[in-house]
C-alpha cells in the first residue's frame, strides 16, 4: 500500500513508498508504458539497468491478444513477460472511449482544440468515424480492432480479466468522456462510473478462482471522472475517494487545454485521502510532471517518452521542450553523446552522429538505444524530484528546469 514519507513544506507535493507484492516503488515515480506486456524495443533486463521501477500494461490489448487465459497459464504478467518488478494494468476504459465518443468527436485525452479552434483528430486511431462501442448500464460491447470479433466489458468482467493478468495494481472499468460531451452527458457518465466502481469492489471481494489468479495481493484503484466540470470533478473525487480503494487514478477528459488540466487537478486532489496513492493517467510531459507533483500526484504514465524516441526525438535538458531530434543535419558529425551528463548505456557508448545514422537508416537498434536514453532521463528526473521534495526545494528545481 502507500506510505507517505515526506510532505513538502507549503505545497501538496510529497514523497512516499508504494508497496506491492513485487517490490516497492519510491514516489513520485514515472510508470513506463508496456501496453502489450513489453516496453517497445526494450527488454526487462535493460529496464532494470535503467532503474525503471514499475510498468503499466493494457488489459484491453492483452485481452484481444494473446488473451488473459494464456497470460495466466504462464504465471501472469510477471511470469509471462519476465519483468518481475511492480506492474499495473489499465482497465480498457480509455480504449472504450477511443473507439466510442473519442472517435465520434475526433479527440484525444487533452483535445487538440483551444477556444476558437475547430475539433480535429489528434492521431490516426482517433480519426473521426462512427462509434464502435455500445454502452449500457451493464457495460460496453465493442468490436475487436484486430479481427472484428464482438467483446463485452463489464466492471465485474474487467476485474476477472485483470485478476488473470495478475498485475500488482489494477484499475476499475470507467467511462472516459470526451471534452466534446456536454455537462448533462458527462454527469450521467460520471454517475455510471461511480456505480461501476461499487460493482468492481464487490467483484474483487467475491471468492476467487485461486488457480487461475497468479497474484492474490492485487491493489485496486478507483478512477475519478467528471470531465472538466468543477462540481462534477469534486463530487467524483468525494464519492470515489470515500470508497475502500487501495489508491486513486485521475482519468478521463482533462479539458480542452493544459490550464483546464491544472484546474482538474486542483479540484480533485484535495478531496482524495492523503494516505492513498494518486495516479495521473496518460500524462507525462516534463512540465506536466512538475505541475502534477506540486499538486500531490504520486505516479504518472505516458507513452510519449518511448513513442517519440522511435521517431528520433531524445530528451536533453535546456533544449526547447527539453528535446532534440537526431534527424537534424547539425548532428551528422557530432561526436558527443546525446547528453554528456547522462549515464545511460546509449550515452556511454554512442555518438549523436552514429545514432543519427541509425535513425535515418531505420535500423532496429536505434529504437532500443533512443528509448533507453529517454527512459533513463525520466528515471533521473524523478530521482531529482524526490530529492528536491525531501529537501523542500521543489520550487528551485522546477525553476531550474523551466528557465
Ligand atoms: Zn543517455
């Protein structure tokens, strides 16, 4: 469970220990995305060397392939993947959202729309089209993106699915609303998410089929919804925060801008109990990590660090948005490592010029080397954040990064 270690002087930021059946996570921490039971391009042994503490896989994707029974038969996610450290699984609520309203509205988590802009798709899989999801009180039915087969997710079914996958921290099924949903719909969806949360807790208490469940000590997180509406977010945080969950995630539409996202955090976190961990779903830009940490977020997950790496974008403090793109011609004969202060395998062994060559040639080794650097960069950033909180100097650290 969660042990609060140090509360920062004058702000909600805190350090703590998240104790799981497969190890303890020092928080604040970055949870590395391993959607299909692997971090793309990097194997578990390298993750350990990088200092990654915890990974998050996706129940929806693993349900479609290879199927939870297969994962359970091989010892759950830990036995199956060879990563024996702490793990989380997302419930699939966000995928239901992406295939449903997100697809109809053509938007992602923080919509790419600002006041005055027209809605526009953020990525291919949010391309506008007819919703592929039928939502009822009972749950959500949808078609597989792999083979078109019909599937049904209920709160109870997702608990059973996550029990078979066996992650240490599991999330309830929720309904993610889109920033384009109006107040009335967002409120209905939030109430439904609250009823689903009750059903999930009941399902977790039901006698379990021990032989099929590889990890008996799972921690269930509730998810706060309510879109970008102040009264709904506060109500959701109060209602979900009062339920006997092991921790809490903040999910769903975080509004139409970064500022909206900060409001959502400001409304939500003070309503959640101090003695449970708080996870911010799907957010992980450096400025967002600082904004979340100072408001009391303990863990983050985001696919961006690994996704952009595969495109040639690597993190480097002091550059615009703390990143450079190795495809740039200015690196063609640059003998320096990506970051002279970085101790990762890539920076210890390879020059920008060589990495640029691998990237432009589409070599598989590039995906691995670039991902290793970006993950090590985030691991070190989170270490620095934890040290700064312990010393009550988070403000100074953030200044140093934001200037
Ligand atoms: Zn490096």
